[in-house]
C-alpha cells in the first residue's frame, strides 16, 4: 500500500528501482492537474462548501504512463498534505476489481488505525471517512475499474485530494477533473529511449530515433521495451528496430507488437519463465516464486528477473528484499502466451510447485520462532539452505514484505478449485506464521479472510471437521469485535458441522461458545443450559479440567441471573473439580468467586470464611494479585460486619503486596475468571 506503485508503462522508469527513476515529459498535463487542484469547484461557485474531497482523474490505456504521472503529481504536491499520501490498487493484475472492503482495509492499515476483522464494506468505508474527516491527505487510487469503487472511498472532507487512475471516465462522480493521456512529446520520448541506449546512438541518427518514437506511437511502455531491446544489442541501429516494427503485422496494439518483438528475442528458458510470471499472485514476484514456477534454481531465477528489469519486461520494487512486479499492461499479453504455448497440465504443475514452495517457506518462517522446540529445530535443519531464514527478524521481514502476495496466493489457490489440498496446507501455515510473528490480535483482519477461504474449501469438499474449525475461528473473531449475534449463528453452525464430523473437541467447544454468546447477550437461562450441555460431554469424556471450568461458567450465569443458591452449588463443584485436578491457582480463583456469591446472597460470615480459605490457596499458588484482591474483599466484608480496624489491616496488606509486585514486574490486567470466552484454536486449523 505504501510502496511506490508506478505504472509499468510510465515514464518514471529509467532506472531499476523507484529511487533511481526520474520523470520525463507530461509538463502540460502536470500544469493542468495542479491548476485543477486550485480551481473552484461547482459547489464553491454556487456559494456552498464542498462536501467531499476533490477528484482528479488521470485516464489512459495501460502502458500510457498514467500511474507514473499520478505518482509524480503526488510527489509535487505532497507537502500540501501533511497527513501523507495513501495508495490503493483497485484492480488485480488480471483486471478483476478489488473489493472495496479490501481497499478500505488497506487504507486504514496505512493510517496505522485498528481494523476490525470481518467488518463489511459499508462499515469500513464509514471508518475510513471518519478517519479522514480531520486529516489533510492525498489518496492515490490506481487502476480503478469503475466509479463505484472510487465513490465508496471518497473522503467527506474538502481538505483531502483524490487522484484516481483509470482506463476511462468515472461517470457518476460529480465534479471530476479528467486528464486524458496520449503519447509523450517527441523530445521526452527520445530522451526516454536514450536513457536505455545511451545518447550516442540517438545523436548519430536523430531522425531514426524520431521514427522509432513514431512507430511506438510515443507510448511509454512500448518505448521502454524498445529501449530494453536496443540496450541488449549495442551494435543494432535504432533505424533497424524502427523498420522491424513497421514490418510487423497490424494485428494488436503498438504495445503488443513491441512486446512480441522483445519476447521472440529471448532464449527459450527465459521466455518460459517470463510467460509463467502471469501466474504470480497479485503480480508480485520474488526469486523463489520464479524458481518454483519454472523449476530452476533460485540464483538462476534472480539473474533472469534482473535481466527482465533491464529489458523493461519487469519492474523492481523498492523493497528491503528482492521483489519485482509484473507490469499491469503486460499481464494480459503474458496470460495470452501461456494459453497458447503451455498446456493446461503444465500450468497446473507450475502453480502446484509455486504453492508447495510457499508452504515450505511459511513452515520455515514459523519454525525459526520456535527455538525451544527440538522438533521444530530438527525440521528446520532438514530444509534446504535456500529455504532457511538467517534469523527470526529476517523471517518476519519476509512475511511482512510478501504479505500481499501470500494472501493473494491463498485467494487464487482457493479460486482454482483443483489444488485444494495445497490450498489447505498453505492457509494453515499462513495462519500459524502470522500468529507466530505478528500475534493473533495484530493479524486478526488478515486471519478473518483466510478463515473464510478455509470455510469455502471445507464446504466445497465436504470436510466437516475443517468446516467446524473455520466457523469457530470466524465466530471467535466476530465475538471479539462485538458482533455477538453473528458469532452465535456461526457457533451453532460449527456445532452442526462438528456433530457431522463426530469431532468431540469441536462440538464441546461450540456448545461452550454458544453459552458464552448467550451470556454476552444477557440470556442467562440459555447460557446456563448450553454450559450444562458442554459439561455433560466433558464429564462423559472424563475431561476434569474442562469440566471444572464449565462448573464455574454455569455458576457465573446463575450469578448474573440472581440465582445465588444454584450459583453457590456450581462454584463449590468447580472448587472440588480443581482440587481433584491439582490446579491450585484455579481452585483459589473459584473460592474467590464463591465468596463473592455468598456476599451477594447476604451471607457475610460464610463469605469471610471462604475468602480466608481462598487467600491461603492463592498464597500456595503464589498468585500475588489474587491475594491482594482477596485481602481487599476481606476488608469490604469486615466493614459490613462492623470491624473497621481489621479491615484497615487487610487493605494495607493488599497495598503492600501490589506495590512490591509493581517493583518486580510491569503490571498486567487482572484476569477475571469468567470475564472472557475460552477460544483456543484447534491444533488442526
């Protein structure tokens, strides 16, 4: 999102990286665009305040340099927008429109704002507008497929500016200022050529250079390919290339004719690699992706990719790792070549190799974080050296840089429908790697999308166990973001899937989670009922620790409902179960909750005795925070019983304990026994 996204056919590509590039030509267009920023809009002319951000449209065919122009405009006016330049690509390389939900999510992430996992298009669009309401930012929306995409992302703030790039008009958006691109001016086009060929070859025959520009219709992408072709052939005359282009048949566009000439000049192995890059997820390629697609070495793939950059067939991405991007204008041409020159079985095999390589890289990426796990270390040592990361930080950097391509790979693998086994492995390893490096909370927005893909495959293949796991994971994320009703629906669907799979883990967890959802919704009777069903299953399987926890959850539901007798019975059962399982800390917490209920029930003497017993067990468990909380509860109870002196002593003890712990370590939030849902993911997901 924040990386520079320059159109492959743009004029900002005279070097191998964005940092080395310089912009040529388009002086008139830039002047008009900058003037459009200053020009009064229709609302201003009518005496009203503009309700939305101004929209500038740069329209042109792929390869016309439209994105390069948008980037140059953004660079020139960036100082007017102190809140930065935000970028979103609104079409995939194959032309498929990017869902507004995904684009809005990426823009919010670029603003470093929390993105609720699973939020819909309307909610995310509203959050984006709210986030930009008091900011002065520039949005560069590249490769917009239609006006509805741009409209959904428009800030309702006239201090913001939107620069949209599209192949055609954005009908339906009011007061759009269009700038339609044709070819470059001759001087700039010749200068672009000389950047590849060197000035001497152009100077000795300027008319030939102008003739080549004319043959390329001064289109930047075509000139880039022509310049790359000449750079690879130092002895070839510029006039010779112009003649060859004129001799080409009139079929296709100017760009396709120049590309055909550049492609046919490649050695067969390089030509095959180039064709297969059409399969690269989201158009992003790294040496491992190219190596897997073509079945060659990683070092050989990188050398070939660098050669493609020099030829204008690929663009190097400004990234801490070797990464490249397939120019959007060339993607349809590469795809056409694969359809005519490669058999479907060969393409499927290339996809399978790419997915398998990605799975192994993700396994390595996760395993390097498990330094204390002998099995993980052994698996890591068993991988080829080229698949190993030198350090956890390097693995995390790779995962962060490759994240868009990895998510795109998962989407494409699921859409393919023929590689579901590999797709399932890929998604499983992607989830684990993201959790290992970023944490569950930070990765939640991406994980939500991956779990939805897992659910799609599970439903398609009738994999009830995986269907249940995906539904549980999605429901957990729904519940954490406040969509409790949606979570309840998914928990019940997970219960049905778990029963069909005869999976006791899934069914038990689903029943408990259904109870948790009802508890959150305030339906305490149903909550207690569902916790009871889960308890029966746990007892039947002799799962004592889980049964003890469920006794406590039933007790909490009855407490909320004001049924203190039932609550006390269940908390006593929880205490007994924790005692049998030997969990001293849990026993102390259960006694603490029992004391609380006894106090609610109007039995302060019993509460005092239970609380003192809980203090002793908390001491044995070395749970200082719980001991301090219990001393405070003892103080409150003693106040009610008319013993303020002893109450003061207990408060002093609590303050001393908390002060000593604060010196030893950073304070952590106190864990409430029944404050949150139990949502540990299955090891199979």
